[in-house]
C-alpha cells in the first residue's frame, strides 16, 4: 500500500521528538554512574613550581573550659590535688623542721670538712665511774667551748673509725721489765682489726723505724715483732760517767801515763729520747688520711733524757696533726707513786714520766700496768677506746691567727668523765 507524503512527514516528526526526549535522560544516567573525566584539549606547558597542597580540613574548635586563675592547670581527667611528676634524683628534699639525709657517709663528709682551715675536729671519749665506755649520746648532750666561748657543733658522729697506729717501743727499759713486755707482743697483734694500719718504731739512745705503715697482716706484724723479741733491755746499775769515780790520771793514746793507777771503766752516758721518738712517729702519722683515727701507741716507762726535740714543740705537732697519744706505762711508769715525778725535773736526770702530759693534752690515756696479763688486756682496751669515740666538729670564727686556743667539752649527763684534747694550734708548726 502506498503511503501519502503527509503520513511520512508525521511519522518523521514523531520519531525526532522521541529521540530528543531520550537523549537528556541518557546523559543524566551516564553522569551518575561514572565520574566525569576532564581531558585537556591540548598539551599544557609544564611548570616547575610545585602546586600548593590542598588545605587540610580545619580542626574542631575546643570545647569551652571553666575559667582558672592559676597559671598551671591540672589535667582535666585528674584531681587537682594529685602530686605532680617526681623530682630529679639529684635533688634531696626534706620535710619542714627535719634535716635532709646526707648524701655522704660520716668519713666522706669528714674528708671534705677537714679541707676547711676553719674546721676544728675533736674526738671525745666518754666513760662512767666504772671506767666503761658510754654509748647512745646525741649532739644535744654535748657542748663545746673555745677560749671560753660556746661553739655551734656542725659535725657529729659516733661511727667507729679505722686506726692508723704508730707503735713506739722503749728499748731502754730494765731487762726484767722488757722481758715482761716482750712476752706480751703476740697479744699486740690481735688488738688491731683488718681495717687498721700499723707502723713500728723503737727507741733508746736513737730512734729506729722497723716497719712502715701497712695493713694489719698478722704474719707480717708478727714477723717484725719477732725480731724485736730478740733484743734485750738495759742491765741496770748506775753508770760511771766521770768525776771522782772516773779515771783520775791522764792517758796518752788510751794508755795511762801511770801504769800503777787502778783503771775504772767509764760508760757512755745513757739517754732516753722519748721526745724524738714521738716526733718521728708523729711526722709519719701526719701523712695518713685525715679520715682515719691517728694514734701514737707508746709502751714505755715515760722517761725522757737527751732528746733534741722539746716537749712543747712535739706537742704542737701532735695537736696540729690531730694525733692522740695512748700509752701503756710499764716499769716505773706503772707505779702510781713514781708517776708523780713527771712534775719534778732533776738537772742532768731528765724527766721521770712525761707520758701522762702527752696523753692528757691530746685526749688520749695512760694505762699503768705491772703484770703481763694486765699489759695484754690494756692492748685491746687502747684500740677499742681509740676506735670508738664520739667525733665533734665546729667551724671556728675567722680571725687573725694566734697562738694556742683552749678547748673544753662538756656533757649534760651526771657522773661521766670526758677525755678530749685541751686545745689546738690554728696554724701548722714551722718546719
């Protein structure tokens, strides 16, 4: 069948209209299912400058907090009364009214203090009426005075100290007294601990050092003392030194001009150089560490005759170098009546017993003993008392250096005896 031209025109218009309606719908569907790709129409020129980063999304604004007048705020999730972080380890804190714990022990602190020229150290021994050591005292029990003025105690300890001991043996004793001392020497070895150090000196007409300072080795010290045991004391008797009992006639080349004249042996004048021996030992002790207890341990009858050194000069060295003198008085030094001769000087005969003077001035003690058993017991007593002392220290006022300064230590307890040095010299002795 043949269609008319009008019919064909109508069909064509309807078809075009349907296509026009379908195309927008198809474009919208395609854009939703696939992101559009922007392709450049032509190559773009390159730029070496980096493009800026896209800005980050802004952080949310903080929520408002209540006002706080303190500069330091506590965390929001903690209590404001909670303690903060711990302090550094090198800071030492103390509660109000208390003393901070010292980072050093007593000996280390003492080593630092002794470098201060104004620091004065005073070892003190306290005994009861029975002669026993008193323990448990505290700083408030003590008061110390220098030239009558009370001083503030800046150092206190009751800790035991190791000993640096210089043993001085008197070979000028009578042979019977020396034999008694000689038999006690093995007990002297056991009087010291493994922390002590000992040197050994002997004297009569001269001073000899038999052993330098070394740790207490029982075998070494015993070997040195064994050599001493082979020595002998004086045989006794009054030596003839000239005068009417001497050789009355002249001699030529040691031969008398008159052979008929009776010959009388003339002995060399004896001497007991105790001052020289104490000075020699003190000079060696002064080289030992200041944190050790320095003691002179003298075993003698205390006689002094013929020394080059004077008592006052030797005492100055002892007090300046913090050395205490302890002694075992044997022979005449062990007799109470004979000891009173320390205040009597007979011209040409020296002093009877000067050990109590040294001991009293330096804070030591003398133990007069007669029997062998008493001497052995005194050895351990000396070392025990010297090691277990209270140690006080104070800083003296800075003033022009002068002479001797007196010290007095008092204890606020009844019926107690105080043993301390009588004073000190602020400057070292002249060489």
